[in-house]
């Protein structure tokens, strides 16, 4: 393969803006220097040149100076309702290829309620929900306690704790008020699915034809060709039952290296097939590209029926602790191999290899 010039675009935690009154977890989904260094080294190990560029307003100048053949994009962004779409928009204006999903998908999937509306339209199973922009809004008749409350546009479990599970109106309104006040955005409230939480990672692109819609005929074949599914992963929360009964922000950030990750998760093969199909379907209807991770809850009270929570088109890539990296390792794929698989998937999509 031809040696390419690759720019790794990311947002370092240490470079993030600091503003008075900002929540302590505001930048929890940004990357560490060790993650950036590992990805740069992986791309170099793949035979390419690679340099890190901070994905902020300086990118307009730095990227034109570096002149990459392609960008490896993992930018979360700093501000705005569609912040994950900002770097892809700039790259498309400059006509520079990049890994991962495009502008519309990035904007859509950061907004959890909008994603759930798309899933509902396609009759994909996702918990009933309501969006609250104010604590005084009446509760939909479709919502039955217990409920789960979280911010509409955050990742890495931000705003998620044991208090996110609410059992009555007082708890509900207290948590809605907390989310709106702390994160300055609407609160997403959905039925809490009691059971297990699993995630499925995928690399690849669906082979055509695969328009962003699902066939009406339930007997139609499941289109999954072109995607490589990794084994489903489950986090063992039993050691933390006294403090964390959900996969909280605290576990994802402060205790990530202390968790017991079950991968492959102990699941029936038929259930794994269903999870893979739903992952492909969500990948398809949201227009995802190259790589993604889909999160599920399995309903303990309904024969472990899967419910789709969300899709993350920018899954974490920290060696040893990120879900996708752990899933890849379960099939013997190293961090370096995973990074280059994502890069080569994008290069193939652009017909550069």
C-alpha cells in the first residue's frame, strides 16, 4: 500500500476550554495524551506518516499546512448541539477524506431523542420516551415508572448515576431539573429496562443496495454484508452493587481500569444474532460509516428482549479500557490492528486502496 500522510484529529482534555461554572464532567468524553499517542503510533505501524492535530478553531490553518491524504477523525467537539459534526463539515468543505460517519449522522446520533425518533419510525425496539425542556411539562401516558433520566446530548455516561433511575414523580422532576440546570439541555426520560446492558461494536460498511430504510416485509433478508461484528460486551456490575447499579459516569471514567468486562458476554447464540441484526439496522438507518458501537438493554421481565439505547459513531479507542478495543481483543485483534482496520475501511470507501 502507498505510504499516506494521515492527520489524527482529536480533542485533548488538557486543551479543552475552561469556563467558570462549567460542570466537573464537562470534558469527560475527550481524549488523553496516552490515547492520542497510541493511535498515532498504530497508524505509523501501519506504514503511514501521522501527526496529531487539535480539532478546534485552529484546524482550518493546521490542516491546510499539513496537507493530509486522509484524516482519522475522533473529534468530540467543544460547543454546540451538533459539535461532533463540526470537524466533518470543515473537512468536506476542504474536500479532505476522513474516517467515520458524515455530517448528518454525527449531528443526528449526538442527539439521543432524535435518534430514538428515527428508530421508532423504523419500528426498531427502543424504550418509550419523552423529552423534557422544562420540569413543568406533563408526563406522557406512555411512560410508566421506573423511568431513566439522562442528558439529551452527552456521552461517556455524563449525568448518569443511581439517581438517574426514578420511581415517582418527585424523583423524576428532581432529576429533570438537575439535568437541565447542570447541562443546559433538555432531559431525555425513557422507561427503565430492568436487566442487563450490553454493547456491540462493528467495523465496515454495508454493501449496496442498503438505503437508509428497512423493508416493510418482515421476511426480507437481514442485510448485514460488509460489516464485521465484534463479540458483545457486558460490564460486570456485581462488585459495585452497593454504589453503582447502572453503568455510570463514575464507572466509565474514574474506575474504568478496575471493571470486569465480560467479552464475549454470556448470551444465547440466537440473541447474539438478533443483537447483530439490530446493530446493522441502526448502522443503516442512521447512515453510519466505517465504525460504530450500539448499546442495548436486555429486558429481564420479557425473556431478555433487546432494547436499543443509542448508537455511538465515535466509539472510544483507548487501549485496554474502551469497549470497542476490548471487543476487538476478544477475537485476538490488537489495538494497532483495530486502528488500521478502521483506517483501511475508510480508504476502501474512498477507493484510495
